[in-house]
C-alpha cells in the first residue's frame, strides 16, 4: 500500500476510487465502507484510495486533546490488511477546516489525487457546514467528470457502531471484549519498554513498563487485564496493570506488563499489547504479601482467559 503524507507527496493517478474520513478505530462500520470501496475499485480496474486527516479534526476544532483509538500508523496497517492501495494523510488545520467543500473536491480530490469515483455513506457530509453531501458531489461530478457511489443504508446499518461508543466502553468499563466485537479485532497499544523501579522483579512478578508511542493514544480504564504481547514476531501471554500502584504509594499512572515465561532484558524494545479480558480493578493492599497472593490468583485467571483463545 502506498502511503502519502501531505499534499507534496501525492502522486496523481487518474483512476482513483476515493473515500474520505477520519476512520479512527477502523471499526466494523468503517470496514463495511472500506471493503465496498476496494470492491468497486477492483470491479472497475481502478485503485482504492483512503484520504484521512491528522490531527483528528475534532481536536483542532474544539481545541481539546482527542484520544485516539488508532494512530495514523495503526490505521495504515488495518487499511492495508483490508486491501486498500493508497493511504493519503492530510494535515488538518483551522485554515483547512474553512475550505469550501467545492474547493476540496476540485483542487485536492480531482486535480491532486485523480478522482474517478467517490464512495460515501448514505448520510455522509464533509467540509465546512458538512455541505459535502451526495447532492453537492453529484453536481460537482457532472461538471468535473467523476461519479458518486452512495453506499446503501443497510450496508452501514448492519454495523451500528461508533468510535465514541468504543471509547466509552474502554474508558468507563474496561470492556475490552465488547470493544473487540465492534473493532473486529482486539484493542491494542504499542510502546517502548522503559526503566521502572524494579519492585515487580523483587516480588517475583517482573514487569515491563511501557511508554506508549503516541501521546494521544487512548488507554483503557485502570485495572488488571489478561493480554497478548507481541515482540519481534513472537506472541506471549501476560497480565497488564494500568494504574497508580497504590500499595506502593504511587501517584502517576503506569502501564506495566508481566510477560509469562519470558525472562529477558527488554529495555528500549518495542512491544504491542492486545487486551483480551479485564480481570479486576486496581486496589490497595495492606501488605506486599497480600499483593503477591492476589497477583498469583490474577496470573491464573489470565492464563485461563488466554487458554480460551486457543
């Protein structure tokens, strides 16, 4: 899949079948649209193109940080798996947000990208005031020489999910199983292993402390989770704690994962963690011995949860 970032990197191709959106999460609703796009492009001998934005438009327009279900890199990987051939990321700014949809279509989609057909959802709207609907696009298409394909309502409504609902599930309940159903895959985050205080190793549960790659990446509700850890082409089971470590008087949120059957120096290495099941809330214990006893129980629960995946 070709990845093109910013207008300067775009290479025009006259047979582009395009869809436009943020696609944060690339959940099953998004996937229905994207599979339809890929099908249309292949059916007509064209190339499937997804145009997205960074940062998230809502963050720019509201001025508030927007937690991301998928970073741009994560979105790219999922789109490639779906068969998309070109992935174009446009910088989103306040000035860009004020561009009339007519200019966006003509100057960017047609002249820069090579739009032949645009694929949109039945209720889609983009541009200032969301005026870029099917009626406007069809009028522009008649003048500029592209067609408009509106995805039938039933194709999208089979997957009535939203990125906002997935964030709610992950953030309010840590409901990683339900989120996985909506995403079509387990929720995951990636990061670099950084040095911690070594307490885990001292009590028999060494952990890798993870610094998440992207500052806006959404982190699920604090607690203990059964996880799968991907490291350099191999997959390991583990249990992850997200929280403050109150037994040790912690005040800063830490993400730490105990990887089963792996004893290596992981400092500086990249891990990808997939959330399988939430085991319990984080809690404060009266002693280290009580904590160790609970961690042993947690480990067994995590192993049972992971065994059920086989």
